C-alpha cells in the first residue's frame, strides 16, 4: 500500500455548546493571513458597484463633488448667502458629512455584512470577522476620492487651517478603531436578533441628528446637549468640528473619543467572537 | 454500464493512524423563522400568549457517529432532507453541532468555495476570492486561474461577469475551484456540484487524482454506482440518523432494498 499524502498539523475541534471565545492572538493571526482576501473583496465590491454605470469609476469623484454642490446650494444659495458665520460653517459641514459617511457605513454596511454574505458563509470557512472589517476598509477606500475633493473644496469655501490639523490623523485613527468595533457589534446584533435590521433604521436616524454634523456644537443649548452627548459619535465629531474650524480639539473630546473607540472595539470583539458560531444557524 | 474513471481501481493508501474526521454523537439543528400570518394575529400572540414571532429549531442530524481514516473516501447517501448537506456543514465547521463533537485533522475545502461571491465579478475574480478565502496565496491563484478556467470549460467566459453564466457553468466553476485548490480533506456535495455527464466524468478523474495522492474525501451523492466505485466506506443517513455505516457495497444494497420497499409501499397507497 502506498503512503498517504502529507497532511498539515491543522486540527479543528467543533463541539456543542462551546461558549469559549477563540484565542484572540490566533484569531487575529488568521484574519491577518486573509488580508489579501479583504483587500480583494473590498475592491471587487466597489468595482461591482460601478460596473453597471456608464461613467464607471468617474462616479467616485463626481459623487463627493455633487454632494458638496448640494450643500453649497442649500446653505449659501437658498439662504441668500446667510450670515458670515453660516458661510464659515459650510466647509466644516461638508467635511463632517464626508467623515460621517465612514461611521454610517460601519453601522449600515458593516452591520449587514454577515447577513448579506449568506451564500459565502454557508459554503466557506474563514474567520467571519473579516466581513465587517472589510466593510470598514471598503468605506475607507471609498473615502479617498471624497478626501481629495475636500482638500480642493475646503480652501475655496474659505475653510481655516489651524494647528489642530496635526491632530486630524489621530482623530481619524480613533474613528477607524471605533468603526471596527461598531461593525463587529452591530453585525452580530443584526444577524442574531430577528428585528435588528428594523431597529437599526431608527438608530441610524437618531445618531445622524444626535451627531454634530449639520449644526455647530457651539450653538447647541446645554439642555439639548444632555440628550445628544451620550453617544460615541458626539465627542468624535465635536473634535472634528474644532479641527475643521481652524482650532485645536479639546482634550476632553479627545479622551472621550479614545475611551469610546477602545471600549467599542473591545466589546465588539468579545461579542462577535462569542456568537460567531451561531451565525450559520441563524441565517 | 458505469465507466471507470482512471484512478479508482488503484489501491487506496489508507492511513491506520488517527482518522482525518471523527464525529462523536453529533446532533445539529437549523433555526427556522415562522412567518407571521397578519397584524391582528401578531398582536394577539404578543398580548395574550406573551410570545414573539419565534424561531423554531428543526433537527437535521441526530446522534451521528462515524470516522473517516486518512486517505479514504466516505460516501454519504440518503433521501433528500436526510441531513447529508448539514453533515458537510458540521464537518467543515460552518454549522456548530448542537450536541456531540467533530474532530477534523487536515486542511479542508468545503464543496464549492467559488459559490457565494458577486455575480458582477468575472469567473477569474471569483476564483481569486474563493482561493484567498481558503488561504491560498495570490501568486498560486494566478497560476491556477487559467487551469481552472480550462478545466471548467469556460473558455472566454472566464473573464466575463458571472451574471452571464448559465447554471451549469456556475456549478462547473465552483466544483473546479474545489478540486483544484488541493485540499487535504475535500467535502463534495453533489447537490451543489452538478454538471453534464462529460463534466461529471471530468470531475471524477480529478477526484481520483486526489485519492491517488492520499487525500481524504467525503462525497455526498445520489449516484449509487459512484459510491461502489469510489468509496472505501459509506454512511446512509435517514431522517438525520445513521441508518447504516460500513462497507459501501453492503450499505448501498441495504439502501436500495429500502428504496424499493418504500416505492412498492407508495404504489400500494396509489
């Protein structure tokens, strides 16, 4: 009898009622090994969005340009130029909208990433966290043309550049960390809770209005602030507003943002890994 | 008469060491959503019975035990809904067992890693994504793409979006990806890897090649002739339970006898 082929040392044990969370280091290693898969999946998803259009990838630049034009029309043309402070808020508003798109993608696309990949999940084995993380990465790639457009539009609309700009990368990294946590947490919730998708529609809307993007934090009465400052996007976008307004973000906002970001990442990872095995059953 | 694919008549290199797959008293269920009838009945149920529109657990496997030695071929047979595809999903770790334990030793590929990606992507892109998800390097995949396309008889379709593919072309691509990624353990569910007779023979040849290399194969099939031809052991599942497990000829004969009796019974009822 000939020899059997060489087998690797890989051993999988699948047990019932195992609530044990996989070893985090091994899990991160497995996700990292599939990084090329994440990159390709995001690229393929973005490409497939454009293939049915005549302008193709040109849309990735046109989209932020049109969005900027709409805000200009709403805040400058329709309001007859408005006050000086209203005009000064326009570049901050546009930047805020582009950045908010990243967090909304983590909530929306990231949240539904497991449910949307049913076929893939039932036919392949890989660390499931790749799917929500890919949504965050995809949103980042999609953000690049918007950021380029914003860099051009910002000074044209009279945006002020201050020393706080040096802190922009730090705040952006904190937002990305927060987005990964949010997408892991929400994707678990939406997959396992039957009415999760319905509830998220309202959560998204509440967060949109509770986040200082369409209004300056400085104009918020303290009685209203109590209702909106409790959520993670508030200190984050308050810090963004200060930076884009030419100022320096306050230490309180930065610390609060960092605490939220790492707390959400920690909770997101714990919850996702604990429930990952139940996804196939629920889909 | 069944044609013999080259490779099946060779001596199979079965390892006497630890099995590739061990299943101990495995049970598994699916959660099925019960659709609500209308608004009034939903309110009634919530208010009077204090019960939400609940999920129901449907048992798909019950107390299933078997092992598959390294280098052997296990055929899984049974009627539709017997739990065959569920067994594949439990072995691959996609679906957690509700009870029991499954141990798998080796790198495995579940049936069709190409299935599940975007229709707007080309066949080549789907191969890349399926391979990357399975942990194959991009360089190796670049080498394999043309070979897989040729094997799946896709010709110029390989670089066209998959939405332009026929059902047969999709299945051919999916099963080609599965056999070409050189898994140590291959789980093939024929329900998902169909194709015409010529292609089935083509796949059988490739499977024989894997068997020749000492790979472990779990084949879910309705083709009883291929069970006798390829398998070293057979598992007959009936309503989620093991009806028979052992020598393929014996298991197939018992299964055929059962099917004949059942069809006679149906005739009587008719």
